[in-house]
């Protein structure tokens, strides 16, 4: 009767993985700027996201300066070729910035090209709570900030009349709508109310 557990197979499997991790590490180091090689570690991780590969190979980069970086390749290490590293890794200018401690956006996110309802400078009202709207001015289109999910752009960044900067997550009336214009009578009434308070 065959044994169900063969320790030699486990050892062979570990050595097999290590060979592939070392192969990937070598290709990564070839892409690094001269004199700026980071510490590199390679591992495989299970990905629970249904849109990604079941196992990703993750490359951690620890440069002498700046923040640690991570690059994921949507393949098992044994299936990675040098061309895959070239395809999924940042370009040389980004690696150079990372190596010198400068921040460089990668992957580069390209703003959508679809036309929006409002332009920079347009007066709008933004939903800031249940049945609560705040007036403001559009200051940026297809806005992104650190921490946004990959590929996400907020259609608008808005400076509220109180000075706070917010973003509208959708180009829909439930998020942002054209500011109401007041009639002359409404403006006069507002001015009278303001003078009564003074």
C-alpha cells in the first residue's frame, strides 16, 4: 500500500518553487537602475478576488531610500517568463524614482475620455448627507488621489463655499447637481434676512 505522505515530495516542491522564485528575482534585478538594487523577495499568494488569477506572484522591493514597493504578476512563479516581468513591471523611469526615494505613480492611471456635464468653474451643489446639499465650485475634472482604487477617477473635485475640498464620486444628480439660481426677489429677501441678523 503506498504512503499518503512522502516528505521527499514536499522537499522537491519547495526546491522547485525556490528555483522559480530565484529566476524571477534575477529578472527583476536586471531591470533595476545601476547601483540601486533593492532587496527583493518573491512569493506566491492566493487571490480571492474573482477578477484575478487564483495565484499571483508578488515581488516586494525594499530600496535604501523611500517606501517599500510591491508588484504583482498574475501568474504562478513557474509560469513566468522574462517577457512577463517586462510587461507587468514599472518602466525604468519609475524604478529610478523609487530607487532615489521619489514617489512615482505606477501603474499610471489614464483619466476617462468621456465628457462630463459640468466644466471647471461651474457652480454646483453637492450631496453631503441625507437630504443635505452644499454649494460649491468645480475645481478639477477626473480627479484622483492617493488611496483611490486602481482605475477609479472621481468625475469632479469641488471646493465648497466653506473652503473644504471634496469630490463627487459620480456624475449624477444624486451626487452633484447644477446650483440653483435665485430670483431677484429671493436675493433681496436673503439680503434683508442677513441685515436683520447683524
